[in-house]
C-alpha cells in the first residue's frame, strides 16, 4: 500500500484496488455482492437477487405435469412423475404444476402465501450463449451489448433516497455482477475484489492508519472528511459483527454446500438483522448447465436443486420476523429444451421460471400465461416465453423497492402489471 499524494487520490486508490476490508473469516471470497445504504434512508424492501447461472432446467424444477404426454413423451428418463405416483413424484402446487421433490422446503412457504412462481418467463432475446444471455438479463436490455450498466445499478442511481455513503454499492467477491454495474460517486467504492485483503490484517491496519493521517475523522469539516469517517464507521460496524457466533433463529439450518450458497444467505440474513443499512444483496448459485447425466431423481441436478431449496427455506425461517421488509427473486439466463438429449441431459433452451419470496409477495400461486408444451406451441423446440422477466422485476422495483423510475431502470421497455406483489 503506497501513500498517494492527495487525499482524493488516496481514497480513489482504495476504490480501484478494493483495499478496505475486514477479517477473512467474516467475508470469504465467495461472499455475495452487497450494496449498503444509510440506516433508515430507503423506504422499500431489502432486495436479495439470486442468479442461477448456467441455465436451470425449469421444467424439472417446476414441473408442468398437467401437460401430460407433451411433457412425459419428450423426457422418457428425466420427466418428474406426477404427484402421488412415485416416491420421487412432483409436489403438487395447483393441480397443474408441481415442485421437484428437492424443493420440498419451499412448499410450506408457498402454502403460507409468501412464495410465488412465475413460469414461461425469461429474456426475450433468443441467444443461447451463456455469456450473452447473462449479460442481457443483468443489464436489463435484451439484445443490447452496449448498455454498460445493470438494472440494479440504474435502480440505485435513480432512487429518490440517494445517499453519499462510500459503501452504497459494494461488490464483495471475485467480481461485481453485471446487474450492479452503474454510475457511482467517485468517492464511493465501486467494488472490492477481495474485501479482506486475503486475510492480511497488517495491510488493513496500515491502510486505516494512512487514511486517518489524511482525513479529519473525529470532527469532519468537509465532504472528503465525511466520506472518510463513513469508511471508518462502516468498517468498524462490519468488524463488530461476529459471523462465527451467529445463531440463525427459529431452528433455521442453512446447507453446508460446496458452493457457499447457504453460508452466503446466512451472512445476508445476519446483515439484515443487524440493521446496517443493507439495500441490495446479489448472490449466485451456479452449475446448472446439465448437458449430460443430469440426474433428476437422485443425481447432480437433484442435489443442486436441494441446495437451492434448503437455502431459501432456511433464509425464510431465519428471517421470519423480518420478511415483511425483504424481497427475494431468482432468475437464470435461459431454460433447457423440452426434449432430453441422447446423453440423459438437456441442452440450452428458452423459457424458464422465476421465484418470488417475501412478506409482500402474493404467494401461493403459479403465475403463468402457459403456452403449453404442445409441439405447435414451442419456440424452436423450447418453452415459449409469455412473460418478460422485466415485468416481474419492474413490479418488485416499483411496488416493493418504492422506485417509480422504471423508464430509467428498464429503458425502452413498458412493463405490463402482473399483480405479483402487494404495494408497500
């Protein structure tokens, strides 16, 4: 860490290298990406955005068993049995759709009205490239590679409750997701590639000492001093959270998975309870590119889906008293093809599903303008998209996050109201 010539250059240097942090035990490298707000500054929910990277097979996760032969004939080895017919049968939701058995932890939440499913949804761009499809979805502008900012980043920028915290948008992990990219104050930290300086506490202390020499943090006299004090206050606040001793409430049991998904959700829950001003948390669960040996019954897919189900179930259980102020949304870049392939897997498809969870969700329903899986209804062999995923997100942004600037969050798009959530 080198001393730079001016206070502004020093703080800018911290932003560029992500050199402010806390202990390695608190935030491992897989930690979710976070955006902080000043306490009490935002009128809406905390948003938890979960990206299921790799293209999850939505026809196995939320099973359209009511489609009969159109579904079962296309998947002779991968089809999930109808409810009540087998130990691995789908768990009925509404007489037409059912959850895969691995999502059993979500059934009670669904029945309690705090979880909703949106099916036949996704990005309208036809790309089957993981990179392009993820970029289009996270930028919120399907088909455009020149947008440069993400839908969450534009939400943070356009929200009426702008604040000057340098931690307003913080990427904690290997990279900032595309959805969080956007203009931030030059005195803010755009991202922190390794928030804990790889556990080098001496480096952290030297950075703090150098910063203290450049700024008046006890009694700030100008904007730069105020920014520096916010940095110190935020670091102190984060250090005060003892992640190792955190006990989830209500017997919640987060999965100890290899992906770090359960631990990531556990840390998000702790930050929400601590009321530190968390505004947005983005976390990934990858590995859904199941071209061969998908393992729907007791193999790879079933296990990974179980991680999703157990993680969301534990998060809801842990945050029961806080869920009225939390909105969780899942998405994936595209679905899988209706017909299984010769390797007992599924190839890149189109339409998919999204989950919404929270106290403001009109749950206990599967929202679907269902096109059916009849051959003539398919989009080049794929489930057709009848609900643009931006309609889902726009409703959450406007009604639960209380940001009406949808023309900025999703430019050149006019949302269609779906009635998925209760206005806050």
